């Protein structure tokens, strides 16, 4: 499961971005209210920006975007994040 590699803060922020875009609740195993751990704000912001990029046009993500993500996430985390976004946003 991709959720296992990502922090609660990142998952919560990404789920909220998807919910706002599509107007539907996003559920995933382990999601609990008030279960968000403090996280580096830039990492969470980068995850949300990537989410919005994929939602707007999933084919626009380039190697440049991936390299920017690698400043905050491992390759495995980026794959998990991408999979989580695509599954939950049904891209």
C-alpha cells in the first residue's frame, strides 16, 4: 500500500486537495481525524502542488517536477505518492 511510505501529514494534505477538487470524501486505511503529525511545511506543500499538477493534467508532470520532489521525498515515496493520487483521484 502506498500509504505506508508516506507520513500522515502528507496523506492528509493530499486527500484534502483531492476532496476540494472533486467535492467527494477520500478515505484510506489508517485515516483518522487529528492523527496528523507535524511535518516540514515545504514537504507538505510540495505534495499538494504535485497533487494539483496531476489532477489538472496527469501527463504534464516532467522530470523537472520529479527532481523537485526528490528534494523532499525518496524515489519510493514519489512512486507511492503518485499511486495514491491516481487511485484516489481516479486518474
